[in-house]
């Protein structure tokens, strides 16, 4: 999977996480950016671990980790924002 695909998965994950954490959508742009950054970070993590990946555009381990890290980034942002 390439960086653009990880970013797209992260954007989708960030949008979905934003709907659950911030119902008033006050920071949708920030959530989308955090999701994309998290998706790229998740993809780089799986690439750095030399996990066996397929040559397909969307292989399951990369999609899962990119989405997971994207969601975690959005949730952590909202947790920190609410505690301040």
C-alpha cells in the first residue's frame, strides 16, 4: 500500500471517529487531518516492521493498522482537548 492509500484510509477512519467522539463536529477538519496523519503513521509502522505485505493497493494488515492509528489519533486529541 502506498502513502496516498494510507492517508485515504486515515481520512475515512478520522471521519468515523469524529462522529463518535465529537457529535457537534466542531473540529472536523482537525479530525480529518489527524486521521490522515495517523493513517500514514500506521502504514509506516507496518512497513518498518517488515511485515509481509501484498502488492495490492489495499492489503488487510495495512488497512487495519492505518485505520486503527487514525482513530487513536482522533480519540487522543479529543481526550486531551477536553481535559484542558
